[in-house]
C-alpha cells in the first residue's frame, strides 16, 4: 500500500464534527480499521416529503483513491436519490467542480 500524508482522518473528523456528527473507529487486529460515521437525523416528516417532491436532485462529490469505495459510495448515494460525481483524488475533484461551475 502507498503512503499518504496521514491527514485523511483528521480532515474527515473536522468535517464530520462540523456537521454535528461523530466518528467511531474499531481496530481489526492487523486487518485494518472500521470507521463508522454517525449523524443525527434532522429531517422531519414534512421535510422528507419536501425533499421527495423537489425536482432538483441534490448533488454530491465523492472522492477516494480506492475504486471499490467509490463504486459502493456511488451506488448507495444514487439509491438515496442523489446525483453523484466521483473523483479518484482531491485535485481531480477540484478540477471537475471548476469545470462544472460549482
């Protein structure tokens, strides 16, 4: 496996915490780590109906260097009704967003 900068989890924590969420981690004894991101639901019944009736899809940019993670994320998010753009790293994600005028 390649070596990264080691900033991924700390950046993720900052984003999740800023949105009122929490990150839980479990060590799998030499097989890796399982991370669970938990967010409190803020939708009410009326808001869910509003989102279902909203003709404009919500758009998400998913970035990861692992192709399997991107495929799973895209499938889950699309199934939840989101329009999903994917990128293999942050630079590609930024470039795609600039091209789309976001």
